[in-house]
C-alpha cells in the first residue's frame, strides 16, 4: 500500500509504502504524480515495505517509466528511504536504483527519514 501526503507549502509529496509492494503500484503512483502538477520534492519512504517484488529488472523498468513520464522538476530533490536491514537485503539492486533519474532533479538514498527530510528542506 502507498499512502500519499502532500505539503503544498514545502512543495513536498511523501509516499509512505507499507506491506508487500508491487512494481505495478509504484508505477501507478509515479504515473499519477506526473500526470498532475508534481511537487518540486518527493520522499519515498520504504522502511515499512516488503521489497521482495522489486527485483533489479522491475526497478530498471521503473527507471524507464520515469524517463518517459517525468517532466522537469528543476532544482527538485527526491529522497528514497530504506531501513539499514533493507539496504543490506537489496545490495544486488543498488545498480538498478542508480538508473533512476528524474529530469532536473537530484535523487539520494537515506537510511533515516529525518535525514531525508533535512536534506529536502536544505
């Protein structure tokens, strides 16, 4: 499941992912986000999600989707937040995560939500 919170004042959308997460869910949220006027910044919080379905191939497919659907968020930042345990479990998928690009925005991986929020606010 993906819960979405928008903070217009901070130009921030937070996607909180919980439980089993499928690439189809992530793709649907990305498409929906870019079909509207996207906020400048995003946080994808995966710390309570089951990432087993997000294989390297599926992440590469999501990267391709981003390249075709995302539009400029010049100066924007996107934080991906994983627990330390998740990061250890997905080390084989990190090269695929590196393929994720958003036009004119910076993507960074964090192991703590507070640090991601601080980086977005900086």
